[in-house]
C-alpha cells in the first residue's frame, strides 16, 4: 500500500541582498527579505521586508506582510499588516497599509490608505501563490 505525500520545497530563512549588489527584475519570496543593496523592480514577500539604510528599492509594486524601511523606497507599497518608517527612511509613493509608524526624521511624500485594502490584496496574492505552489509541489510516494 502506498501513500502520496505532497511537500512544499520552499526554503525557510531570510533572503538578503547585500550592499554593493544591484538587481533588476522581480523578486518573489515566501520568506523574509532584507535589501541593503539596490533593487530596480517589484518585490513580493509573504513575510517581512526590510530595506536597510544603504538599501534602495524602486518598483511599481512592493508587497509584504510587514516592513521596516530604513533606506530609500520609490513606488507603491502595499503592506498587509505593519509598516515602520525608521528615522533614516526616505519614501516616495503611495502606501496602503493596516498599521503605520513613522519615526521623527523619516520623510514620506505620497498618499497613505489605511482602509484595510492592502490586507485584502495581499491575501488574494498569497492565495494565488499558494495555488501555484500546490501545482508545482513535488509528490513523493512512500
């Protein structure tokens, strides 16, 4: 008698783009990510996004569950739960978030929507990603 077990082969951990690294394109991760280098493109993180003091992100869609911004972000941020703009943060663009904290010294130029729309959008994106992963998951026969 055999049993079919489906496993999700996604790695567990924190992704990191170090200072001195420049990436152009889209990053999608089911984990946390820290960007201390440069990303010209979109990012989707099911976990926490951290843009360090030396980090710069420029993209149309920057999506995460939670985020700490210490560096420079230009684009549309959709954070489903909590966004923290630290004192060194420089953000230009529109923010959709559930909860927001801005430290003294941070700069923000754009609009902010705290109507829970980001949570709904991120839930929909997570559902789509889960469905895609389920289609790609490896089946192991025991």
